[in-house]
């Protein structure tokens, strides 16, 4: 086979692969752009603004190591996946934790408060059956506190879940963007090699061959 022909075949194949890779990169970049725009629009529609840094309490600033993000985003409108994660994991969560402690149920969640309410309801019913008004009033007070806390937890956990879901969606979009950039880089390398192959093909003498059989032409067996 002539060397020029082989170079053209390889260079042409490489160019086709480069186009294919670039096309895939464009598709991933489109998904990245969609994810970024979608996250920004949906979060902006919630009209959530971070508390200004100077108005944050010491508990809010130092609740967990990651709470420092509340200072970083202080006063900003919530519009990105990273901001959504910060608001959900450190602002909403710290207030839920504080509410649970203040109500006398540290570490409580919406799920764990269900059995507690059931037990308190039973205590109220039992106290009333015995005409023990003091015990009934005390159990009712605890039941009201647990009910109010459970409502707070339901609201907080719902919003946290939604914000963290948006954050996860934004992460997928960012990974799609990273993959797209990698593919664009590979496509550029393939295209460069293909161009080099075409150049090499046209500077190679027309009569140069490769994979030529040694010792002359290949022998063709005679028919039997």
C-alpha cells in the first residue's frame, strides 16, 4: 500500500473521530448550560436571601465547620447549587436543631416525633379518664410543643430536601461541563494529529510504499 494512501485513511479516520468526540462534547455542554440556567431560575424564584454576615449569631456562624459559608454568602440572593447546599445544611439545619433543643427534644426529627406525639396523646387521654386535670394539662402542654415542633421539622426537612436535590442536580451539570471540556480537548488533539497526517501524506513521495512483501512480489499459488 502506498504510504500517502495510508496516511490519508488514518488522518481521515482521526478527523471523523474528532468530529464525533466534539459532537458529544457539545451535547454535554448543552446539558451543563441547561442545568446551570434551570438551577438559577428555580432558586431565584424562591426569593431566598442569606442573612447578612453581621446579623448572624455565634451559633449560626460556628455550629459546624461548614457554617463559615453562611458568612461567605451573607446578604446574597440564593441562586447557585453551592449556595443551596450551604443554606440547607447549615442555616435551616441549625435552626431545626435549635428548635428541637428549645422544645426539650434535642436531636428530634419529623419521624421521631411521631411516636412521641402518640405517647403524649395517650397520656392526655389517660389523665382525663382519671379526672386528673393537672396531669392532663401537663401532658397536653407537652403534646402541643411536640406537635408544633413536628410541624416545624416537616417544613424544614421539606425545604432542605428540595434545596439539596437542586444542589445535586447542579453537581451533575458541573460534571457534564467538565466532561465536555475534556472531550473538547481530546477532539482538538485528534484534529491536530489528523491535520498533521494530511500534511505528512502530501509531503510523502507518491511512490513510497509500506507493508511491501520482502523479496519481491508475493507468489500466487497455482490452481490445482
